[in-house]
C-alpha cells in the first residue's frame, strides 16, 4: 500500500515548549549542527538553511558537527544523536520538525544520492524548506537568486512545534523540459547559459519538493514488441479491419490486442524476469499502451467494449485523431485487471487513460488499488468552456469510481509558447478536484520554463504540491506580494493576461485549426494571430506603473524589470511569427536574417536572466518558422 502523499501536516503531540531565538537584533544566537558524517542530503539541507537565514538578516550561522557543538540554541539537521529520531523508521521522505525550549530538530528519511536528483529521498531537506516557508516566509517564485523571496528581518525565531510531515503524493513531478533540441540551435542558449538555466531550475524544483518516495517507471511499453515478437506472435498485436495483424504500414505505430490472455501473461513474465528473484525494489508493472489509439478490431477486444457515452467525442476537434474512433476504455480496464490478477501480491499495474480510452468506462467494471492509472487527455487544453472543464473532471471521477488509483499525467503545461498565456484558475480547480478524488501522484509534461510571462501559472503548479488546498487567489497574492509596493499593479497585469487568455478561447481554437498548428509542437506558427501588436500596449503601461511604484526598492524593481523583459521578448517573438510563419511566409534568406537579428541579439543579451527556456523556444520555432541555414550554427558561432 502506498503511503499518503502531498504535503499535509500531522500534529503528533501538543507542546508547552517555548520558541527558540536563532538570531536576535542582527546577531547569531544559534549554530547549525549536523551528524559527524552527514549524508549529501543533510549537508545540503544545512547549507540551504544557512543560506536563507543569511539572506533574511545578513547573519551567517555556523555549521558544526554534533561532537563540537557547544551549549546554547542549536538547530540539529539530520539524524543527530540528541534528536532521538530514528529516521530509518520514518515513512519515505517524511520528517520530524520539532522545536523545544533550546533547540530545533529537523530530521527526515533520506537517501544517499545527489540532493538535487529527484530520485533521491530528501525528507530532511523537505523539513528545512517547510520551516523556511513557515517561520521565515520564504517563497521561491522562479529559479535563480532574483526569484528567491526572503523577507528581511533582524530577529529570527523558530516557533514551538512537534510535528511529523509526510508527503501526500508519492511522486511529485513536473518534467524539467531540459532536453529540447533543435536543428537551429542559434535560436537557443549558449552552452554555459544552458548549464546555468538547468542548475537554477533543478534547485528551484527541489525547493518545491519535486521527487518521489520510491522508484516507479512507466511509459509506452510495447514500442519494440512488433520488431521482436511480431513474426512469432502476431496474435498479441492489433487486428486491423480485414484481419491483418500489426502496424498498418512498415515501421508504423501499433496498439496491442489487449484481450489476449497470453499477452497479459507474457507481460507479467517479462516483468518478473527483469525484476529478478528476491527483488523488492520495483513493484510497478508497466502496461501503458503505445502512443496511438487502441485500434484492435478483433471480436474478443470488441466484446469487452462498453457503450460509448453520448458526449464521447464532443470536446475533440473534427481534425483530431479521435474523430470517428471507437470507444475502448472498458477493454483497457479489463486488460489492466487481467494483468494485475496474474501478478504477485503487492504488484501494481500502471496504465494510461489516453486517446480513445481516456473517457471513463461505462460497463461498471470494478478495479482496485493495485491498478494505477495516469490521467492523460489528448485534448482539454486550457482555457476551457465551463462545460468542457466539467466534462474533463467528470472523466477523472469516473475512473476513480472504478477503485483504481490515479495520477495526473497531462501535457497541458506544454501549451502557450513563450506568450503571456495563463490559465491559473482552471488549472487550480482541476488540481483541487483531483486531490478531492484520490490523486496519489503527479507527472506533468512539461515545464517549458517561460518564467517571465507565465510565472503565476508555473508557480501555482509547483506550490499546489505543498499547499494543495490553497485557492488560486491565495497563491496569486503570495506570488505578487514579492513585488513589494508594486504588488497591486503586478496582480492587475497578470489578471489582465489571464482574462485575455480566457477570452481568446474560441479564437485560439479556430486559429490553430486554420493554420494547422499544434498546441505543443509548433505554437510559434500562430503566435502573431493570437497576440497581435495592439494587445501588448495596455500591459506595457501596467508594468511601467509597477516600475514607478518600486523605484526606491531595488529588489522589487529588478523583479518588475524581469517581467518587462519577458513581455518585450514575447512581443519580439510574435513579430517574427508574423513574418516567418510557415503558414504563409515568402521571406528570402536575407530577409530572414534581418528579421531574426533583433530577436537573436535580445536572446544573447538576456540568456542569463532566466526569463525563458530558449532551447524550448528553438525547438518550437524550428517547426514553426521559415529559417535560414545560418541559424543551424551553434549560438556561440552565430554572428
């Protein structure tokens, strides 16, 4: 049974212990204490604590080993003897946060790996971050120093408490989006800038507790099976109309004949062999269908299908792959159940609710908690109409009512290019619904990293993993508060763009269809149509007003400037889109070079600012714009 996860707080015992003063009037009162041989996680947690305290008050707390620590206020980090906490007995990634009248104890269940690796358990680090958020008011708005908001103070007090903090989601994951590659790399980062962006983002993600309590792997499971097994076992693969088994064309994609009991046994057999005798580390059997609709037309598969809901295809565009497809959710539910019944006790079968098996089953089938389903719609892009939004949530509820456990596996964060494209409120509402109805993990695809234009939406997506009950308005207020006196203007600015995004819903759908544009692959092909020049005028004035409000606050002014750079960059990208879009561009190579010149100069000048993941943009633009051979050079060589 998987432990409960998200970050929820369980009060183990009340206490009459007093608060502990760590810094008084700008002078250190406490030291940070670690075990004699701290793990990498514990050492990093101690350093993070010291770093943020220094940022708050200018005081650097000393880090010492337990054997050299003197009397007085102390902050014990990790499994120190004096804490009395047996961290090996704690649930994975959980921690104890205890404040007595003389000491602070933060000790958690950790692994021995790299503290920035999301596969490393880091309960102690989570405890440090929890304390920083609660008692220092720290907020991490975006990666990098500028995005780290630490309220200034001269006195720091650790408030009395005795709690065990346990993640409620066993996996908290937003895919980092660092692997995008383009045939036109001049549009992206230089090598050094890419490394900086990746490092700062990794730190940011861990500060928001991205990680997992134990190993789990899945994905499209059968991509190489036809090549290996097609000749000997064609019956394992989809039957097309006419009786042919396997891919429709050579090297084409294919789905499986999921009603085949022998296939189900083979999946369990291969998992058992790969796992090895006596191996208890991996208890997840990957049964996720390939990246294609469920297409098997054999009688046995069809016999498992439930009746198609009347609204089955209502929210898919007529050009979608789903058009005219057969509703096959029940056959896949039977497939996962068949595998699970043959698997050893305790094993969990992982599948995707995807394509024509995304809608909830209609046959009344009952699954169980040893079946884990990734909620992976192939539509439902934000912003949605009220009816579509309700329908999307209904599918989650329907799968949950089968008895299976669910995790969020949507692609919706890939949307929007680098434009000020915001859907914070609907995203939050969907997250709340999923939490209320049994969500156990997340795996969003992907973090595209356009922090200066989509910051509130991205911040909310991360913050909900530790404050899942918080409203969108609460989190937006939290985000904007870091802009000091400019908070009202910044809130007005982002509310404007969210309203603009929402009001553009029909225009967005029509434009994408007319220009044959994907919501995640080649958005830059249509950016100019969704964001014409006139739409930037009012928001620019809003940010000018924000800048004036914080003219005497250097940090807040720098954050407003960050937003201004993001807007300037988005405006440049929309302008290039209008001239180079593959929809109708007739630009010559010389014109292409001239048109791109200003944009490329801007990216080189600001690639260390963290406003956007330029490598993601290069990938999108490669598929969206008419480009020259020159942009195939590396950014370091491009003139």
